[in-house]
């Protein structure tokens, strides 16, 4: 195979990897289908933003997610698809026909060109390195066999990822009870748990994602802990939805919508989600992620939390997961890593607590958030309705 053919194959494989690992949004059948239709407006808005700013991978991924959501995922996996109005279906179909599909195809070709150039550049660098090594060998000494090393490096460049079907996971799920060692009242200590459920964090940077900023109210922890106090006293998790609006091409969190729910020490399951969706839609709010407490543990994202967060971040790249530990006075804001966390979790079929590869990290503290003293957090507690 010629160098040009190698570069073309590498480029095609890279695009295919994006389609298989970055573009399928997990669907929860009991979540009102209106949630996906309302949230998709933000998904399209983000795709347009990154397209205007010539961010090829991000805009391609988002347009492809929009197309896949309506052409495949909802149609095949959501029982409420038959109830969608003709007007809504035609509206989405027109967006796909006139904008999303043509732009995705345009971006696909540009990405192929970009990846081909990258491959050729890497290959050239390998060849130059080989020549330099050979030139550095002293006269009279046999040259090391650099051919095999070069072949191994080239094979690594050609490595592709086997496509896997997406995991259809819940926005909130009740996992089996996680084992936590009992603590003595006389010797307070942080609870022990399986480290495989807490991926090691390596503060690296994604080569692909540039996110718009999210402003967070300074009183968000205090307000949510107050709403969660009754559950916290009983060592029960509390969860809520983060909602807000756009501000100068960025976002700000202004509301926490607390749906009806059932929980345990390490799980939280929502009920009557249609009430939550209706409130967010009727008040022109944008879903910006979710928040929950760890009443007995520190702050991290368990494997169940990772699966819970995936749909939020797939529908909106900036979406965050806020975790609060009242016992240890900790609050953290997390995001799935786009080049490791999203592809691994989106292709994982396991449920409940289970192991995941910890390195590279599947999640990291969010770097696109900041606290804003000018914002106030409004708690909307639907549990009282």
C-alpha cells in the first residue's frame, strides 16, 4: 500500500472512530421524549457556534449527534416517538436536510484532509528520525536495526478502534448497594471503597475540545445542602438538575430543579421526570448538567455516576456534574474526558457499580467553570408538589 493510500485509510479510520465513539447519545426510554427535543436546540446551537469558529472535530461531532439522535436513536429506542407531533418531526427533518447533514458531510471531508496531512507529517518525522539515528552511528560499528522500530511505530499510527454499539443508560439509576466499611464513632475516617470505582485523575488536556464557560452561583452548595438536609441526616443521596441560560455566548447556572426521587447511601433515582422537563421548558431554561450529594463518602464520580452523566454531556458538551460531600465539606465539579471518558462509557454495556480503566482518566475537574458572586441559586423543589 502506498503512502498516500496509508494516509487516506488512516483519515477514514479516524473519522469512523469519531462516529462510533463520540456521536451516539444514550437514550432512556422512560425519560419524556420532549426532553430530547428541547435539549436538541442547544445541541444544534453549539454545533453552529463551533462551525462558525472553524473547530472541525467539535462541530462535526455535534452535527452528527443531532442527526443520529433523530434518525436512529429516538426512532429506534424511545417508545414515545410515535407521540411526537407531525410539525416537530418535519421541523427536525428540515434542519437535518438543509443544515446538519450538508455541514456534517462538508466537515467530514475537511477532517479527512486534516488527518491525512497529520499522518503524512508523522510519517515524515519518523523517517527523518530514522535517518538521524543511522547518521549518528559511529563508523566501524554495525547499525542497529531501526527498520523494525519504524514498522512498529507506523503500525501504531494505523491502529483503529473496533466499533461497538452504544450503551443505553439512565439519566439516574439505582445501582446495587455499594460496600462501604463501617466507621467507629470514636475514630472518624474517610470510608473505604473500591478504587476501581474512582478513576485516578491525571490533569491532562484534551487535544480536541474547547468549551464555553459556565458561571456558577457562589451559594449553590449551601442552597442545595439545605434542600438535601433531611436526606443527608438519614445518609441518603439527593439529586437535582442544573439549569440556567446563555450569557454572552457562555452559560450561567441559575436554578437547581429537584425532582421527585428515591435514594440510598450511594444512589438516587428520579420519578415523574415529565414535571422536571416541563418546568425547564416553560421557564426557557437550558439543562446544564446535574448535582448530587455523597452523604457518606468523598467527592468523585463512581461508575454509575459516569453513566448517569454521559447523556448530559453528549447533549451539551459543557454539561457538568457537581458532587457535594457534606460529611467532608467538599464540593467538586467534574466532566467526562472527551477523548477517553466519553468513548469508553458510551460503549460500555455494564450496569451498576463496575470496573473501568483508570488511566488515562475518564473524568477530570471541569476547567471551564467559575464561581460568580453576582449569581444566586434558586431551588425549585418538585418533591413538595
